[in-house]
């Protein structure tokens, strides 16, 4: 899709990854149309990949569309996409990381938000991120070094740095409950120390809400690369910080993420580290999709 921002943008400067951005936006919009038609016709079949881990034929059709659109432009690139993934670590070179519907449970209940998330990483670094929230047609995007945008407007993280004035997003455990007890302790403490907690149901959208300054922080465990690969770049380009639960950079495959304004990331890290055992702060077997403890 050609936006006015793009026209202004390339008339003033030539930017690396502009074609990749436009391709990712086009793929997201085409997948979004497809997902809306499944939603409008209520014509999807739901299957379970695991407990409460849903996949519909809309997820599969979305993933096929996205990969086809990108392959037409970049036939030699690699794909790490949720419904067909075989990677347990990030390969070198150019990799498109795709969540064809982030928030499938929301989608299947007709409950917004639900998103398409597409990122391009190259040699371990995010270059392009696009998240389309389908129900409200909000298109979040970023290119490394260029900034983060919602539709045609530049976005920035919140100026609020005090925990007591912050709104925090998270995801609740829904499938693997081995760490639910310390999780609930953190939740209880944060309820009392902040303005409140939100659980939107789509991690990519949570990350974009951090980037747009709607919430000051986000944390979750159990996420996969396709949940966070695009949103993380959008946050970084909006001035925010991403960390794993130990304060390191192992958040893409590490299943534990904290994001937000720099102060709020420090605050959340302390709250989590005060409650979770040391052995639970790091993933010990990233290859095992189900192991959190
Ligand atoms: C899920 C959503 C949800 C998060 C889950 C993810 P999916 O993605 O992002 O917010 O709590 O951990 O798996 O399965 O709908 O693509
Ligand atoms: Ca997801
Ligand atoms: Ca998904």
C-alpha cells in the first residue's frame, strides 16, 4: 500500500529496507483482508496444537499469503513462520519472522485485538517490523534507524517513568502452568504498585502499545520469536528498551521478555527477580517449545 508518509519519505532521502518495508506492509494488508473475510463469514475451523493453543485455517491461509507476497520480491530469503517453523535458533542472513495471526484466541471469539506480525531480521539484527491490528486497522511499523510509526504518524514511548503512575501490559499463562504461582505473586505486587494491569491477548499488540505510549511496560513468559520480532524493533525505534528477565538480550528465543521505558524496564526486572527463582529467570532449553521451568 502506498501511504503519503512513504511518498514524503522517499522524495527526501533514499532509505535502506524501504522495499522490504513496503513488501511487509502489503503482505500484512493482504493477510488482514483475508482474516477479515474469515471473520465476517465465521467460516474458520479451529484445531488445538496443545492445551488452549489454537490454530485456525485463517492462520494457515494468512501465513501462506504473507510468504507468497514476500517470496515474489525476495525469493532467496529465509522464513521463520509460526505455523511452518522448524528453526530453534535464528539462522544467519536474512530471515522473515512471521506470526500470521497473533491473538488467535481473540480472533476466534471476535474479541479485538488480533494482529499480523512481520519482521525482517538480518544476521541477528531487526531491520524492519510491521504489526497490523486487524479489527481497528492500526498499522504499526519501523525501519532500523528511521523511527517508529502508527499509520502515518511518528510514535514515541511514554514520558511517564514512575511505576506508581504506570500502566503495565502482560500476558496470563494459558497453557503451561508450571510457573503460575510466582507469576501471580508478581501480578499481585504490580496491581498494588502501579495504575493497573492490562491483558490484551496479543503480544505483538502489547509491544506496539508500549511503543505508542499507551502503556509504560510489558512483561510475559512463554513467548516465541514470531510474537516479539516485529514489536521489539517498533519499541526500540520509539525510544524504548527490551530485555530478557536477567537484563540480557536473550529475549527472541528466551521466552521471557520485559519491554518499556528504561525506568519501567528496570522496575519490572526487579519485581520479577524478587519473586522468581534464579533458575526460572533464564530458559535452559530454548529448543524445547514447552519447557518453561
Ligand atoms: C499468543 C498471544 C498471547 C500470548 C501468547 C501467544 P498466538 O499468540 O500473543 O497474547 O499471551 O503467549 O502465544 O498463539 O495467538 O499467536
Ligand atoms: Ca503469537
Ligand atoms: Ca499465531
